[in-house]
C-alpha cells in the first residue's frame, strides 16, 4: 500500500478527513532493507497511520512478538489506534499458510491493511521458487478477499517486509526477482551516516508506475522517536535505485 507508506514518510500523521482514499487502486508494496534497517518500525508506523483513518482494523503478521513498540508522536500512539492493530504470530510457514487460507472464515470487520514482517524467515524454510510464488500469490489473494469484504472504494492494502542479503547469494536474488513480479511497488531502505545518538536511513519509494519516485531521510533517536525529512536531491545522484539485493543497497 504505497500511499499509506508515502503519507507515513511525508509527515507521519493520519490522512485528513477530506483526503481521497485510493487504496483500491494501489499496488501491494515490498519493503526491502538489510538487518536493522528500520523495516519493522516503518511497518508499525504504517499500521498506526491506517488505524487512524477511521477504517477497518490492521492485521500485523510476524513470526515472533515485538520486543518493544517503535515510538511515535503522542497522537500516533493513542490507545484507540493501538487497539485496532491485531498482532498474530504464525511460527512457521505452514502456520502462516494456514492462517492465510482460513482468512475467509474470519468473522468481524475485515482488515483495511495487511502487514507481514520478516518474509525471509518464512522463505528460508522452503527456498524453492514455487513456494515463494505460492506464498506471494496467497498474500495477494488474501488482501483481495479482504478488499471484497470491505467494499468498493475501500480496499485492503498489503505491505510485506523482506530482509535483503549480501551480493552473491543466488538463491536470494532469484527469490527477490520473483517477488518483484508480484509486488510492482517497492521501498528500498539504505543505511545513512548517523548523527550523535541517532540511526539514520535513506528510503526510496518507487510506487509501481502509479506516481513519481520519492526519497526521504528517516532518523531514529536513542529514545526510539522517528523523524522524517525529504532527501536532499542532487543532480546525477543515482546511488539508490531498484534492481539489486545487496544488503539494502540496491
């Protein structure tokens, strides 16, 4: 759901009451980066963003419980938003597939956003290309099912986070090339030079042909607070672009 993440990176605040909801037309989004590059924090920020839009709940899938919730502004962490985020922890690929296959049996309001953190941990159990394709297709099918339940003009967004590896890992490169066919919109995260007591990264969002490429600098302070500023563009700066799997440095 590129627009949700775009709003997170633009301001970190929820959409205003007059903003048009374009979720139904948005492609699924693949969030890519190396270890400790901020993928989980951005997923959680996207969950808070969607939870504040006055729509359905958010379904957040991850293999293990978060040790701590990434911090945000006081408004973003208000209890009503947190209550709309449903965390589920499928411990294996089999359990993840079972959960996705049973989505049509779930009662209650359909999610407005489906998030999956740590896709690489599930793919590592069975790295064959057909299993990667099956899981990707099932994620898209589940989001489409939720969109049908939500209704026309609403839709269920889908953001999946994948940890990239060092160059030379042919199996990972093949998985990534296959996933990019299912996820035309991608956001690449690359470490940036940190300031005192800070962790910084560069985020490049390519929304799959539904908008211009955009870049930001994301800064995490020691207390966990996240701030976002536009990336200072320079002529001829092409150091971050789509198409590689090298540790978050595409």
